[in-house]
C-alpha cells in the first residue's frame, strides 16, 4: 500500500439513450407547452430508455468509455461505486451488475444514494480510497433511469427529468486532473421535500401505494428551487475559502443540471458570468446523479477543460444533500 496518492481523474465516459422526448411530445401528454418548459427550466428535450434498457446498461456503456479513455482493463479496477436513485433492483447493488457486465472480476462493489448530489458523494469516497493508498483504480458511476419513477400524468415533474449515465476512473497517477478536495453536506430535516414515498420499508409496495402513485417522484418544487440556489451559492463560496482561492480564480463551474434558472440565479449571487459555467440541460433535462459526469465529458469534448484549469463541481438534491469537488485540470 502506497500512502498519500494524489487522486486524479484519468478517464471519463458518458452514455445517453438514443430516444429523445421533446417538449412537443410532452405537450401531447400533459397540459404544458414548449414555451413554459423552456422559460421555467431551460429544457428543450431529454433522453428516455426504451426496449428494456435499464440503469446498469447505461452505466456499463459509460464505464466502458471511461475505461477506454483511461486505458484501464476490467481486471485493473479495484472498486466500483455507483450513485443512483433508480437502481436495477432494491438489492443487490447496481454496481454488482456493472461489475458482471464489464468483467471487473477483482472489483468490490457498492451503491451510494444521495440523490442529485450522489455523484459528488461517490467521487469523494473514490478519491479518499485512492488518496489513502487503499485502492489504485476506482470506477465511479452516476447512472439513472428516472423515466421509470416519473409520473407522466404530472406536469410539475415529468417535464424536468431524463435518463443517462456518466463515469470516471480515479487513480493516484499524477498531477493532471487532480481532485484537490471534496465537501459534503446534508439537511435531513428537509427529507420530505423531494421524495419517492412508496416502495421502501415505510410504504412497501401494495395495491394502495400504486393506486396513490407513491412510486413516483414527488416534490415541493418552489421550496427546492429556493433552497438549491442558496445552498449552492454558500457552498461555492465556502469551497473557494476552504481551498484558499478567490471566486474569480475559478475557470469553470460544472453544476448539477437541475434547472437553468437555478444555475443562472446561483451565478448571479456569486457574481460570476455565465461564461464560467457549463450548461447542457437543454438537451438532457435533469439526469440526477448522472448529470455532472455527463457534463464533465461534454465540457472536455467542447474544449472547455484546458490543462491547469481550476474546475469546481457543485450539486444539490434530495435529502437534502449537497456537495462540491475542486479539480485542477
Ligand atoms: O435537482 C434538484 C431537483 N430539482 C427540483 O426539484 C426542481 C426545483 N424546482 C423547479 O425547478 C421549479 O420550481 C419548477 C420548474 C418545478 C416550477 O417552476 P416555478 O417557476 O416554480 O413554477 P410554479 O410551480 O410556481 O408554477 C407556476 C405556474 C402554476 O400555475 P398558476 O398557479 O400560476 O396558475 C403551475 O400550475 O405554472 C403552472 N405549471 C405548469 N404550466 C405548464 C406547473 N408546471 C407546469 C408545466 N406546464 N409543466
């Protein structure tokens, strides 16, 4: 065991299902409009699984791409940590299915549940495992089939969410793309503002829970909206202070893609221009824990991650949970 490895992102991959659900499609399903959705959320379309595709399938494709990018073979992987709110099953973990599908026979496996902030939580654990020297190569995945827990008769939720997956490989391999720090936080007193109430030990699946549509996402949208902006603002400021840099030193913020208005209001509150934030919500909607790794992959492909750039990841979601990571690209 080699102590004090510098955990770095050595590979990135993402995968989106090919079926596109546009705002115009949703107009035919619920009382909504393309104009309303764009103005209130910034979303134009989202991806949706079909033909039996499940979370571990999306995760597997993203993982294989991240592994290829890092030049890592399945047997190199020591640990798979998947963040998801839509696992293939309640148990075993979705990471077990990913392990089987990619052939990572030496890897330990577990899932993390921290809703939309889950990828930051999972990455922070992967970072710690590598930093401590306990593991050499960790696959961290964010993958969601949110379309499976969306009520497509509820216009307040169905316009927001989409499916997708992203993955990174973390290794203690050097100075490039180093994860400098991670911060995690939560407020369990607000657990009920964003929730899937049915299907767990409190409300196990029954005819009644199904009739009451309790297996779908329910939220208090306005409350989450305000909490998201204030918490992300505070988190960005605290993260900069903790790491000893000024907000103006940040080259790119990659936020969880929940609502364009949340992102714009957060940037306004911290006094940074929209040029310093990566946004792709118009194409995919809110993909919960998949949104940040998908965005990292796209930001890199679009040339937004230059060598040495100071990058901050920031997410907020159900729990409530929130977290940030700082990466020197
Ligand atoms: O990642 C963390 C998870 N993210 C979230 O939980 C999302 C956080 N919340 C939000 O993004 C926003 O609160 C929403 C997008 C959900 C809603 O935006 P809003 O600006 O807060 O709208 P609102 O709830 O105040 O609704 C305004 C109006 C209402 O009609 P009245 O009462 O003014 O007549 C709603 O009934 O818009 C109506 N409305 C819709 N109209 C057309 C609500 N949903 C829709 C819809 N299409 N899909």
